[in-house]
């Protein structure tokens, strides 16, 4: 039996990116909501809810980026020059955010500064991720296997819109996470935030979804031409079911279901992007197979991935299992 190694690796990269969005999304969203906490004690509770797992979440970003470099070198060589600015800003923001996460516990005098760095790093990182997504959806100009666009081609009204959508969406995940992990005033405040953030996220998803098919004729054909559109209609139907469950569970004051419904909204949105992109690795002109390394390299790297990916999944699941349940305000992680 012959395996399509390029297709398998495209699935692994997509899985890594989606896992990063799911795990680090609520983490960044918590930082975005940081200034809206009512007290330093509430901020401590918010931060303690992710303290045991936040750094492990970013493993998936490294895996996705490293995997892209190793197995899709052409895609890496095209995407990086096109998105240097937002990617560099995102990485710097993540550095500031990581430093502030540790330092705010070691000082009283400068705590406000580190709180601001935590909020700023989280917001800028989320915004840059959204801009990068928007720039990819728009397409990257390629000529003779090299990037042919300008330094600021990534900066458009559409990419700014996707940047805002990701910031709001991550804030929704952060609020839903805190509904699940906290109790009392913090939970009540975040439950109220989740209602408005849910409505805003769904509105922005709707606007971006309406604009996406007009970014490239291929997207338009894929979503609105029969019989293919009969399959793509599953995406909005799933979104309607998840939307109903999200708001119904919030109204019923359930703890866990709003978070998992919000994650489902992100997963379905990711599937929608995949439907638009496939089989392009770098829209609109470079396919998975054109961007892939030789099969020998793909096979060699896959051996390592078969060992590492289950290992990472295992210790990630174990960490979440160990630190399951509500955060005790009286017991800090640090």
C-alpha cells in the first residue's frame, strides 16, 4: 500500500496548528481579558488557572512551524517573506507575555507594568495571528517559486478584520475557560462577558465568511457550486448547532459546556478554512505536493513524528488531567 506522505504531513501540520489554536487560544484570551478583572486577586486567580499548562500549549506552535520548515520547505520560503512583520511581532509579543507571566509574581512595585505587558503581549500575538491568517486567505503572490509581493502586502482591510476577529474569538475562549475553571464573582463576570463575546465572535465569523469567497474565484466556486456546496453546507449547519448549545449552556449556568461549544466553533471555522484552501499549501497557486520535500525526507521525518506527537499529546493530556477542576483562590500555583 502506497502512502501519500505529503498529504499525511499536511494533515499533521494542520492538526498541530489547530491544537495550538485550541490550547493557546484560551490562554491568550485570558490575557486579553486581564485589564477587565475587578482586582489584583481576581487577576491572580485568572493567571493561576493556566499557570500549570500555558508554556506546554506553545509546543504545538513550535511543532507546526518546525514541521513546515522541515517537510514543506517551499511553503516556508514563500510564507515567511510574505509575513515577516506580523510573525516577528507575534513572536516578540509572546516573549513579552512569557516574561511578564513569571515576573509579575516577583514584584509589587512593578506589577502594573507586567500586567500591561501580559495584556499587550496577548493581544498583539492574537492580532498578528489573525493578520497572518487573513493574508494567507487573500493569497501570496508567487513568481518562479519565490515570493513576488511587497513588504506590506499582508496589511489590508481584510487582514485587519481577521486580526480583530481572532482577538475577539480568543477573548471568548478565555472567558469560557474561566467560566469552567473559576467560581464566585470571577465566574459570574466572565459568564456575562461570554455572552457578548460569543455574539461578537459569531458576527465577525459571519462577515469574514461572506468576504472569503470573493478573495479568490476558487473559493467562490468551492462554496457555491453544486453538487460540492451540498457538502460544504455541513459547516454552517454545525455552526448553528454549536451556537445554540453555547448560548443555551450559558443561560443554564453550566460550567463546562460553554467552553467546549466555543472550542467547537473554532474547530468548525478551521474546517471551513481547510475546505477553502485544499489542496493549496500556499494559496492561490502552490499545492501540497508542489511545496513538499522529497518522499525520502518526508518518510524520515514521519518516523520522528510518529514517536513525538503521541508523546506530546500524552503529557499534555496528563497535565490537564492533574490540574483539572476549579482554581482555589486561596492556593496559588506560584
